[in-house]
C-alpha cells in the first residue's frame, strides 16, 4: 500500500551536496584534533537510562528520547502503577534505554568503565549524533551532531592554551578568518560575586553586564537595579564597566578589583597565564578576547570558559564553546579527574561557511568525467577507459544506457561534470576518444592507447 | 550518587584503536564508492513508525526499536485499549517513531520524497548505523553500521558489472586478496523451480544443493528426498549436480537445463553478459564464481544476486552481498524504479583483516612525536616547536606537566610514539632539541632555528 512518505519533525535528510559539505567541516576538524594528539572514541547511540537520567536537570530528563522495551513490556508493570495511568511513573517500567543526549556524559561513563585501559592524560575526540526532544525550530533539530575534544587527567593550563590554538587552527583552515575566541574563568565570576556581595544574582549581573556595548553604563545599571542588585554592589562593580583596551589592560583592572577574593585572584592568575602564553605564541587568524560576562553552563565549569563568535557582520550565535570542569567522572564514582574540553557547533559553522561562500568550489564535483554511452560495444570501451581512470583515483562513470545524447548531456550538466568523453563508432575505429571540456568549451582527441595523457592532469 | 556504569546489551564502546581501524575500512570503501560515481546521502536515525513497520515481515516488526512519545503519552490512550494491557496494541498509541532497521527502506523513502531533486540514474552510498532488537550473540549486535551502495533508475546490466568491479577494487585496496564474488540470478532460481516442477520447495532444494561439495551427490539427493522433493525432480536437476569447471562451462550447462523456461533463459542471458564482460575487463584480486545455490533474500531480489566470501582458510560468513530488485520504491508509491545494490559487512571485514593482520602498521600511531615536559619555561619552547610541527600536519604533543621522566617515557611507550623530543635546561641554553628514536634507539640533536630538518622527513 503506497504511503506518502515523510520524516519526523526536527530531523533531516542530507543530500549528497549537504553530506559533502558537512564532511568537509568534519574532516578539517578531525585533522586538527589528530595533529593535537586527540584520539577518537565512539559510544553507543543508546545508553542505559540510569546513565543519562538526572544528569541534565529536570528539563533535560524530559528531553531525553526513551526507547520502549521489546516484547510484552506491559506484562511486568504492576497493577497499581498501571491503574494510575501516570506517564512519568510508567516510563522507567517500560523503557530501560535512552538515546544519547550529549557526548559528555557518555564520555565520563567511558572513562570510568575503561579507566584501566586508558593512558592519562587522555585526549579524546568524539563526533557523533545526539538526540533531544526539543521543540523543533529554525536551526534547532531533534537529531544533530556534536563534535567534542576533551582532555581528562591533567590540570595543566597548557591544555587551555592548546585548545585556543586548536580553535584558531581549525577556523583558519576553514578560511573563516576573524572569529573571536572569548575567554573567561569561573573563578573570576565567583570572585566578582564575592566582591560585590551578590552571590545569588550573579547570572542577572552578567546578563546585564553583557549589554554594556549596546545600552551603555546607564542602561546596564538600570537593568541591574531592576533585577534587585543593590546600588552598593553596582558601585563596587564599576571597574567592570570600564573594562576595555587590551587583554592585559583588562587583567590589570580585574586583578585590582578582585584582590580581596582568593578565588578571584586565582582566576585572574589562570587567565593571565593563558593570555600571556598565547600572546607569546601568536594566533593565525582568530582574536582572543577576555569576556567577563561569559558564563556558559555556570554550574558545570570550574575554571576556564571558552566561547567562539563568528566574524563580525555574521549574525549567528556561538559557533563553539567549552571549558574546564573539575569533577567530570565523579557521577560514576571516579573522583578527582579534572577535564577541559571544547566543542564545535557543526550546524552553525555550516551556515556561516554557506553565508560567506567559503566551501571549496570543487565540493559539489562528485563526478569528474562522464562517458556518453553510444551502445553496447562503445560502452564496453568506455568502461575499460573508466576502469583505468578509477584506478588512478578519478571519479568517473559511463552513462548506463544508450539514451538520447541530449538526455545524457543533461545528466552531465546537472551533475556538474567538467569533462564528458565521447567514444562513438568512429572513435572506436580510430582507437581514440574525444574529451569535451564542459566549463571552458572546446574538445580534444586522445588515443585510447595512452589515456593517461588526458587524465594525468586531472 | 556514584553508579557502576555499564552499556546496554549488544552495544559497544569503540576505543581509539578500534575507531581508527573501522575508519580505515570506511575510508577505503568510501574512496572507491566515489571513484565509481556514487554520492553520499544520510537519513535520520529514526523514522516515522509507519515508514518502517510492515517492511521487514513480522519478525522484523518485532525487532524494530520503538521510541516512546514525549510528554504525557498515556493521556491519549483510550480507556478500552488501556484496560486490555496489550503491549502490541498499545505500541502504536504511545510510540510514533522507530530507529532505522536498515538503510534500504530509508533510501527508498528518500528517493520518493526527493524524486524531483534527484538526477536518475541515482548512484548513492550510505554508511550509517542501524539498530535491531535481536538477541545479542557473538558477532551480532544491536547497533551496527551498514555500508551500502545502490543505483536506482537504471536497468542496465553494466551496473552489475561495475558493482563486481567495485567489490574487487575495495578488497584489493584492503589487501584482502582472494575473496570470491559469488553470482547468481533470481530468474535462474525461478527457472530451476519451473523446470524440475518443485516451485514450493525451491529453498529446500538450494539449501541441499549448496552442500554438494561436502556431502556429494548421494548426500544431496538423500537430503532432497527427506525434504519431500520427488525423485523425478531430482533426476531432472541432475545437470546441476555436475556443475563444475569455468563460469562459461557452467553457463552452457544451465542454458541447456533451462531452455524450456523463459525466466530461466533470461537469467542465464543476464548472467552470461555479466560474466563475459568481466572476463574481458579482468578483476584485480577477486575471483568471480557462478553459484546457483546463492539465494539471499529470495523474495526481495528479482535479478542478479551477489555474495562475497572471505578468502579460503578464513572461517567467516559472507562479508558482503547484494542484488537487483525491480520495485524498491513501490512501497512508497513510485512505481517501476529498478535498483541494484551491494553492501559491505563492516564488522566481519574488520575481523578478517584483524585475523590476517592486514591493518596498516601505522594505524595505532596516533602520536608521532611527544615532547617531554621539564618545567614551565622548557615546556613553552616545546609548545612553540610543537605548534610548527602541527602546522606541518604532524601529530604531536607536549606532555602536560613536568612529571617524573619515567612517567612521561612510560606514557610515550604506551601511546606507541616513535619519536620523543627533549628540551631541557641545557638544550634551551643551546637553542637546540634532542630527538630520541624510540623504535631504533639512538638520539640526535637539532637546532630550534631549523626544526624542519627533523620533521620534514616524518
């Protein structure tokens, strides 16, 4: 029975062109992950529910896709629970597995399970899809890839330095010049909260502070007051309003402001090491910018916090982020393993490269040569030629049937083929083949004895 | 609260070494898919249940993983159904999505949905995981990758020829010499059934015939009789027992046997075209073998049937298979689109390459150079050197802390690093670095001014 097919909300089919572009990004990222000494792991798409549940807050628990048990799954549900018809209470009885929600929790689980086989510090990368039952909307999907690199088992700040270099290397290679790598430290945020005496309002405070560029000191102060932050606190925080100039200038201001907070001082010290080392090393195309308003996943990170912004003029949220967390694996019983990691936002990077027209031109050239098919005998000669070219790594094909010339040429055009080869009756008699240059026009004849004279230059 | 973590039955974590080996196979397969003009697509991990259910038989329906609806999914279940506590009847009410069971049905769905954007003949490849709630056992997993190449929209036998060449190209590139590509045709099987008058017993017949090598003509005849195949039928089938010699010899026998069956004659004709064309073209390392007992997915294929066997001496089921199906997309309402495809059995190919020690030696060399860390100042010099090498594409790292030399060297050994660089106080003073060759022993000193004298040869 024929059905009109569709796919679930929030999921996507990827066409050849889209897969090629996505793989281009993955390949660049992977290449640099590897030169930086990261090793790949992969974990199962679904985990035992208890591995995931409770790790992402109540909202996360709701957004995790649960897999129904196989067989007569209702049989094991006791009568009383069944009678309640309570979905939330029922779920753990009829579902024991759930789809991966991110790559971080599975990574922590992996490290704990395989701790005896791992060389620490363990630098791992992982590029796999994750699933979230979020309401689908523009740019937000229910299935999407995450692309993470983390180091666990080292608390050296050299890792933070290297991760900034890694961002720079990847975006430079993608020709995406001018990204900003924003840097903060959780301890600086803690220090600010301590110094101004508004621990509870730290998030409101940073959200308001983040608008400084747009609404000015007056606007920011007003918003802070509206959120219940005291005038005394705002006054103490005044030096933050004046943060400007170079990273080193800003560090000096922070150092003074936070001198009474030991957390804060430690944060400034860490930030200074990272900034100074990177100033000495230099970056290729990215700009490193201290941003004390940066607070991604505040409760999660314990040290450095990173976020990458697309180049000026491209309107897009962050295209990468990460930070240091001091107790990743504690949830699975392995204490005191510090980790630091970054991730690349594939879907947004894709959109930025598309907008700026930065994908390599050849990416949609999935076929370099097509041989027109003039009939069985001619096609056999074409197939022999094509076999040789394929052995030389050239992407080529023979049109499968002796359809009308027009149809075959249309196919060549639609597949964006740069060279079309003709072996008709006459060429067969001469032991030759004709190559039409589809981009520049014109054609040339080669001998079938020496086909490499054509294809060696491709 | 610490949990002792585990993963679901039938799923696997892949270590760096395993991921690298799997990717090695994928990369070789992909390279040849591309030179043969195939283009990649990707489809969502889960589909609407109605896309998958009913496509794989009752057993398949049971083995499909279903995803529980989000929110208060029980609310919408009506009282009567709920009271029945019938899992089978409940499932469609509380689950609307299901995990991909293979790549063929999603591909058919893709072709129908995107028919207006596709250039036919459409040669697509797809390498993605699938999930089956099978009972896990040795070599059978609940999550595994499929790796398929199909051509739709062409009934030219050149496709079959090319797919055999593609198998040969991939296995040759993997250095897996001596695989057998077995070839049959559904129409020959139909012809045999017709000629011997045992349409209903065709599967029993081919299963028995397949044992000819092991149990001889007597044994095969006995088994056939036990299955209720008549003596008259067995006698008519006698020429099949004598099938031997070259492919062309076998074709002659088949031609005679099947002359009264128009289906059978057509099958022999198709087989002959494929075999003769490939004899003319030649294969690199595989052997093409007609095998009239080959009957994979009998109800599914309509023309050629392929199966690849590992080289003699390796005990392993088929490492690849495929065939032609005349109505792939009919289930979704697009009639008369013929397709032919092959797939590679990743997990088995992996085991065979492992058994025969055919993975490239360098595959576990995830780090080419490690710099020992002698302290902050020295490490900074190492990091500068490492940055240069990374820009040149070399996989290298600085040990993140100035741990004891012994610990750092142990790490280098465990990661199988061929070169260790030492930049200590003295080297820093001389502006030099020392390279220890971990494989051959010995060490050499280079200038930090000209580090490429070391790394250009890597």
